[in-house]
């Protein structure tokens, strides 16, 4: 007899991966990968009402991609993220979002914002227009030495991510400005910024988490672990066959390296390979990062002990050890 319990002792987490833009449009929409993480629970864990990662059998299935070309539709999605009928509402909903959740501590000190909490910082940053913030950021950078113009968050180095105060190539600071405050407005739970949710263990009885969980994801970190520094996407040359081959290679390496990934449907796989801008595959990478955090489970969903509640943190950086290219 299997040591795993029947379907009554299994649960499903809804998983979202969000490839973000600070100016959504029909040409460049926000792309969301919608997935489901099925967890088969040993009978002993079911009796405890809690899953230990080492005990559970898991499988992540990509269900669909969705696009949002304006803020109204994206905000509606954030308020009801699992309202499309793709499957019954899961007991846990966790999303990986490709935008910064915080600004560098050094910048906050310079602006005398270091006494504010994450909500106050996000809302204050939203009050002025982009031109005002570009001027303020340039004033911060001007007296600094070449090569050290930008301040960095503690998580930027391990992730290889752009500084969250950067306003061009890419405009990461405006991704923070437009994305993080909308998560706050939609009442997503933000691990590392807020106290853990009460009763946040995975439910064995069909209970539902009262709030969805939002984590900062960074697909570039996984992409480099898969194929190194090779380019796999381009906004200006979306039909480059060499980059298409790299996207196919990335999917092959993911399937070979991560045992919790289920098989991809042919249509979804082709969509990621054919999308020369890389938005679909980036959304899938964000979903994988969110799923890895879900596997780690509550109450902190993989939050590092030294996570800064103003700067934020990037989830699932430890996946890299499973994905580094072989010689």
C-alpha cells in the first residue's frame, strides 16, 4: 500500500508567474503564467494537518497564459486572481512577480525615508510623477564615483538583478512604482514585509488562505543558470532563430533538472518558444520560482532570515544549484 494518502489528503496550490511591464499596452502586455502545484500528502502529515517538504510528492502543471494590456484589467486580476474557472479555488495561491518589492537602503537613508515601512514607502513614491523621480534619482547619482552611481539592495548581488532605483534600460524603479503599490492595494500577503499569516499551514480539510501570497521573482537568475549569459529574447529582433533555439534549450533543461515539473502541453511549449520577446517563458520561470517557495511552505515561504523589510528579497535563488549548465 502506498505511503501517500488518498486524494482527500492531497491539496492544490494555485501558482502564478507574472512578467511585468511598467507601461502595459497591446504591443507589450503584462503576461501571466497560470499553473497548479499538486501535493500528495503522506497519511502521517495529513493527520498533523501540515506538509513537510521532504515528505510530499509534488507536481507543477502549466495551465495557461493570460495577457493584460491596461491597468484596469490587471488590477481586476489582482483583486480576483483565481476567478477564471480554470479550476476550483485552491487552498493556497502564491505568485512570483518580476518587479522589485523595495528600494535600496542607501537611497532610503539619503532621502530620510529609512524610518518608513514598506507600505509608506510605496505610497509616497506613487504620489509624484516619473519626471520628478528621475530628477531626484539623478541628483542622488551625480556626486557618486563612476561605477558606483547606483545603490543596490542586498539581494541584487546574489540574484544578478538590476538595481531597483534604475530608471532606464530597464526602468526597474518604475516597475517597482507601478507594481508593488498595486499588490498592496489588492491586499496580497507579503512575506518578509509582514508578520506571517495566522493558521497558514497547508490545509488538509479544504480550507482557503484568506489572502494570496506575493513574492518577488527574477527570471533572469534562472535563465543564466540554464544557459549562462547567452541571449534568449529580444524586443527589437523577436524572430531571431538563434534565440528561439535557446528558449527551446531552456525548456529542455528545466524538464531534465527539476523533478517537480509536470509535462508541458504542446501548445504552451510552442507558445514559449515562438514568443521572441521572451515574455511567456519569463512568466513561466517566475511561476517556477513561486512554486519552489510554495514547496518550502508556510509560514515564511522561503524568506531568508536576514531579509530586509524595506528592501525586500528575491525568492528561490537556491534553485540555481539544480540548474547550472553542465560542461
